[in-house]
C-alpha cells in the first residue's frame, strides 16, 4: 500500500485525507463529505442533545459499496456509525464527540431503490435508505401499506426502523417493525454481505438472524436492504378523541370498542399540558372541555361503526366530552402527532426523552408517579404515548444539564419497580446505556455482549451505543 500523504502544516501523515481519497474511490469523491459545514447536519441528532465528530460522511449507493467501505474501515480501525433519516431520539445515529477511535458516518441517503411489489405474497424489498413515506406511497398503488406508522415518516428510513425496531401508532394492530421483517441483506463488520431473502412466512432453519438485527441499533451490521410484509390499506375507519378523567378510562374504552365488535387500529393518550402546548403552536383543541387526559382511538368495523362508537362513549363512565369523525381525521391526528415537534420548539434546554413501557395494569399508577417526579423538580413534564401498548413518552422540558442524570434515574426506577422497560420503542442509543441493568439480568447482558463480540470483535460498529 502507498504511504499516507503528509499534512503540510504538521508534517505528520495525513491519515484522514488518504482515507477520504480511498473512500472516494469506492463511492465517488462527491459522496465523501469532509468539510465541517457539509457534515454538520449528519453530526447533530434530531433533539439537538447529541453532537459528534467524524473524519468523513460517506454516502454509498449499493451493498457492494457498503461492503467495500466497511472492509476499508476494518483494515484501518475506523469506527462506523450507520445513519438513516437521523430521526432517532436516543443519540444512536451520531458518532461520539470525544471518541478515541476515529469514525465515519455511513449515510444510507442514496440507497432508495424499491423493488416491484409482490401483491400475492404482500411483500416488497427496499433498500435501507427508503423512507417510510416513500414506501407507503409506492405500496398504496397496490392497495397496501407498511404495518408500522410514525410521525417521522417523511424522513425515517426502513433501515433505521429495522435497526431500532420502531413501534409507532399502529403497533397495537400490526406489531412492531421486527414483526414485518421477512428477510434482510446486511454488511457484517468483516465486510461480508449476509443475505437471507425468502418471501416465506414459515422458515425455521436455525436462528432468526433478521430478527436479531432488528433492534441492534447499528451495532451488529450495516443493513443495506430489507424484505418486509405489507398490509392492506384500512378501509373506512372512525377516529374519536375523548376527554377523560383517568388513564383507566382509556383502557376501558379499548376493551369496550373491542367488545362492541370493532377493531382498534390505534390507541393514543395525551394530557391537558400536551394538548395546551400543541394548541400554542397553532393546532386546534380536539374538544372544548378541559380534562386531565385525552384518548384518541381509531377503529374499523362494519359501516355503522360510528353509531357503535357513539353508543360505547355514551355507556362509558369517566368520559367528560368527545368528538367523533370519519377517518383518516388528520385534524384529530395532528393533535397527537404534533407533540414531538411542539416540544422541541418549546424547551429551553434539549428535551429529556424517556420512552418507557409498563404492564397495562400498572399504567394509571405509573402515569401518576412519573408526573409527580417531574412536578417535584424544576422542569415541565409532557407525558403522552401509545396507551394500548403501555408505552408512555415522558418528555421533560427545561431540565438543567446537572439534573438530567438524576431525573432519568428516578423515572427509570419507577418504571422498573412496575416491571416495565426503560426503552419501549426508541432503543438504548447513547442516552440509556448506563441503565441497561434495569430490566436485563447480568447473564442476559452477557449474552448480548457475546453476540456483539462474535460479530464485531474489534468493536467498530457504532461504539458507545447499547454497550459502554
Ligand atoms: P436514524 O435516526 O438514522 O438511526 C437510528 C439508529 O439506527 C441508529 O442507532 C443508527 O446507527 C441505526 N441505523 C440507521 N440506519 C441503519 C442501517 N441501515 N443499518 C444499521 N443501523 C442503522 N420511533 C418509534 O419507535 N415510534 C414512533 O412513534 C416514533 N415517532 C417519531 C416521531 C418523530 C417526530 C420523531 C422525530 C421520531 C420518532 N420516532 C419514533 C423515532 C425515529 O423516527 C425512529 O427510531 C426511526 O426508526 C429512526 O429511523 P431513522 O432512519 O431516522 O434512523
Ligand atoms: C411518538 O410516539 C414518538 O410520537 C416520539 O415515539 C415520542 O417525542 C416523543 O417522546
Ligand atoms: Zn412513540
């Protein structure tokens, strides 16, 4: 190999320049960004809490190019931070700022191919950088859609959704991203391309490798292509928002619509503080009566579904007020989906986002205890979430930097005491590494570490994410 060029200022070998040249030979020099301004957007996360440093941002087009980039990084001891839409909320898509190992960001932004849809098997293969919105737009021409939906749909990619095992608002109906996964193509840390690609719903030849990569947060392989199920687009639906005085009423409504023969497509919860906040940002109030909580349900069923909903609401104690609309009722959904953006625009310090879940029976108590923690401290809490999945998004605004760790710890201990999870759907990233021992035993963590070490012995895939 030719010697590294020498940096004229320092006289030392300019490793980064020679690396960027070699990366350019693989992906084309215009797809290797090294200029600070050009890299800036790739080095700060969606919340603004995490910023990182990298020797380059590399934007390959094909799995072969990804394999060559990963192989070069393996030879040179360069760490790789895979990045899709950079909408992750736990800092996993950004390399660390103070890393001892130099890193690149491997962006899938150019990997946007969508295969022909298999309308018989209801599946499609897509490259990792395809956004959820692009996939849904293509699938809708066949009367189909992806079973997972997120408010970040315009930017979140299928690679990122698989890597985080994203949940979202349709989880109660179709499951999480892992449940949609039929096959995967991914580049291992040694640069080899792993391909398991069969449109089979039954295929028990050994370990579920695609399932293992789902939720691996870029620590086991770089996902280049995924084969996913599609579901039929829902026909007529009814959406309602009910103002309620207790979380238990939301759970009772989910049971009541099901007992009445309707199918729950989504079940979300918001609080008065959250509805007030999005209203401050120009979103209508769903109902005029104030209440402690608001539950949004989308249901499908026979054509008299709206009448059935009205009867259910009428017979449900604890419903203060309600509004019922035929789906898709984007105006009602906007109240729920505007929470994350409105919070980001309202907090004076980067928001502390703690995405947790508890068993349904513990949900009312956990809500009260979590709100009390925040009230105790000098910060503004906004709680909302996917109530049917026991998933609460605890957002703490205006938290002083020195209080972040102690508040996080208090929230996680409440959740853990209820037998809950410190990460319902966003993953561990960099934000929650210190707390993985809550809810995972030492042997469990050791098993995860053994898998990580087997697949990435040099620890070059997203170091600092998921493990210390
Ligand atoms: P990124 O943010 O780029 O990366 C996320 C993680 O995946 C990182 O660890 C990264 O290294 C890894 N990764 C990305 N691409 C690859 C790849 N090709 N191979 C290997 N690893 C990779 N999440 C939910 O679960 N449910 C929600 O309802 C939800 N709603 C959201 C709403 C808003 C407004 C926002 C901003 C975020 C929301 N999220 C939600 C979080 C986020 O959108 C998801 O985690 C999403 O799956 C991330 O996709 P991405 O392409 O942006 O991934
Ligand atoms: C959602 O459900 C996302 O909208 C984001 O998971 C949650 O902003 C959050 O805390
Ligand atoms: Zn969510």
